[in-house]
């Protein structure tokens, strides 16, 4: 679990990493998701990354069930209506695209379910908001349930060069320059 206190007897971050007691994860990944997680003791950073008014980019690589269609990608880009806290919520426009070949990702343990008769597709989704289980709800709404979800980057902080479970220590200045510098796009 991407937290330090255990619920339901599941292993947490403290079972894997020697992190100071005053650090906490900024944002969370659900139990079945993987990828980038920022750990910090900087309350201002926590607020800036979690406050919806700042709308920072989060990129996800998503393996979905089925051969995803261009129409489904357009639907994800335009926004879909999902349930948030039991109420309908229209997602903001997103950036989405289909990988021509599966991206270079490490094996997942345990592996996702495999069904020989049903193809899978890999897509890239970039959001500027973060509702609970949003990507999973969006792909399901478009007709292509998520099988594997990897948060690849937050703004310009990227998983590039990191192995699963590897941690990289950064100074506040390094982190802020990647998170809050003007986009060069």
C-alpha cells in the first residue's frame, strides 16, 4: 500500500523503505497500481500537488483489455462521466494515445490475468486532475477495463532509469525545478 500505516494486513511503504518518520506519500496509488510515488516531509509541496487548482500533469501507461479503438481514445480525450463519491463527475479533457508496441515496462508480480482469446492494448493517458481511481473508471467507461496501471510521471519527475522498488533521493531544489518549472512543450 502506498502509505505507512497498515490496513487489512497488507504490506506498506515502511516494509520496503527506510524513510524518516516525518515523511509521507504525496498522492496515493491504489493497491493494484504501480509507478511513481513522491515521498516528502514538505507540507507546501503536498498542498501544491494535491490541490486541484494547480492542475499538474500526471502521465499513466495503461494496459487495457481489448483492442482499443481511436473512438475510445477520443472519448478519453474529450472527458467521460464517472462516479465520484457516488455522484456523476465529468472528467477534464485529457491527452491520450495508443502505443504501437507494448512500452518497455518491467514484469508485474503478480502478473495480470491473461486470457488468450482477448487481446490487450497499451495506452498513454495524461491527466491534469486526480480523482480516486480515475484512470480505471475512465477506461472502463470507454469500454476497455484497465488491467495494469503505471504512473509514469508527475510533471517532469519521471520513472526513467529507475527499477521497480528503487528510490531516488532529491533535494527540494531539484524536485521543485522538475515539478514547477515552465513546461518546455
